[in-house]
């Protein structure tokens, strides 16, 4: 289904690879079939987030770029970093079309692991606003599109709703891919028996990352788990919520979800999600109250950040990469 709104961009139909016709196959292939990736060649910029913490923006700048040309701020999902394969792929494709791309390490992730006392979470819209304010100084004449994947998709939507008519920096549009805009519904969804493998995987991944932070960033806040976590909700209940001042996971989900703020969005915004996403239930998007500047595009297939398509429609099979490129260029042209 597609919910129409002004500022929308018509998207070509996603046709999945013939061997990847269900959401699990698309999701897993998106992770384990990364393809050829560019070598790291970005420039580091440190961005102060608050009195104690900072993060890193990884600046992929085309040689011919000049002030006034397009800029994209790319933000990764749960357990990721600037090295996430989807960020690396799309940054390369944007560079090839003259767009300067900044891959953001969320607080305490990637190259910023030693720069933060507090962890990132789904509601840290202020961190994205700090990055956008920094980009206004670095690229003062350039319109910026914010692209959030998964967890960061919620961050991007939350920020767009909070700022209304006064977006930070030079932010002109938002693209959110597979966002958990209703965190309670997503927590319930990933906890279903058919999706518990993902729940256990992310709980194990985050527990390992927290152990790494304890070693590399001794100043970082931590708690001792009562037992080995096997669900994301346990991580949120035992770590994220108490460390970040929410108290409980339920309170964290309620305060940090972008869904209640969607009617307040004023800048052009698009959400792309898949009906067969095993991590984010598609019915949450059907229940959203949308502002006139927001479009939701739900594909039949695609999984979670998968979108590996049939050959022929785009220069390669990564359908979602090309929709990001199309959106960023279209919004820059509009300005």
C-alpha cells in the first residue's frame, strides 16, 4: 500500500530476487551478501553531543563537491556503525552522483566508542540535531537530507516531529528506512516465536558490544546483568532504561517512539518499509497519523534492510540504495 501526500516521490515497484521471496531470506541476504565494498577513505570530524560525550562523523566527499551541493547525513541501525555495509554502499553511490555523505557513528559506536559515557538509544534525536548543526557550519550553503536506517529511522522521524517548522541546521528532508516508529509494538513483534532468533541474535550482539565498551571505555556507564540476556527487552529493561533515565523498558519505548510525533512533521519525509519485515510490523505504519508532508511506501517484499531485487531495474540489485539516491537528488533539486 502507499499513503499519498504532497512532496511524495513515485517509487518503482520492488521485485525481489527470485530466490529471495520472503522477509527472512531478504533480511539474512542483506547481511551476509554485502557485495563489493569501497575502501575507507573518509575524513573524521568530532562532534560534541553534550558536556560529557562526543561522536564522529565520517566525511565521504566527492572531489568535485563544492558548497551548495547536496549533503546527506547517514545513520546506522541497532548494533551498527559507520562501517555498516548499507552505509558504505549508499555513501559510495551518493558520491558518484556528487553528493557529500556523512556517516554518523551513533553515541558510543564505531570510532566513537571511547568518546561517550552514555549509550545511544532509539530516542536520541538531540544527537542527530547536534550533527546537523555541525554540518551547517561545515557546509553552510548546502541542503541536507537525513537518512536513518532501522533504529536511526525512528531517531530521524522523532527529530522531524520535534522540530516542526524549525529544523536544525540545513535539514530539508528525511528518508526513514524500516523504522521501529512504535517501539512497544516492535518489541512485541520480535519476541514472537517465529522471530525469536533475531531477538536472541541482537541481545547477544549488544551484550558483546557492552562488554567491549567496558574494556575500551572505562568511563562509560554500565550495569551488571542478573543473568545472560536473551531478549532485547531484557537489555532495555536492565541497561538502556535505567542508565538513560527512563526507569523501565516500557517507559523508554513510550517516550522514545516517533509515532506520536508524526503529525507534527513539516519537512518532506518518506518512510520505506516492507510488509514482510520480521523486525518491524507493517501494521504500525497503517496506524500512523501522518502530516501532509509525509509519505509511507510499503513494499510487499524486502524484509528488514534487505531489498535485494531482480536484475535489470537498477544498476545493481540493491533496490533500497537507489531509492536513497533518488530521494536525496530530488530533494536537492527542489531547493
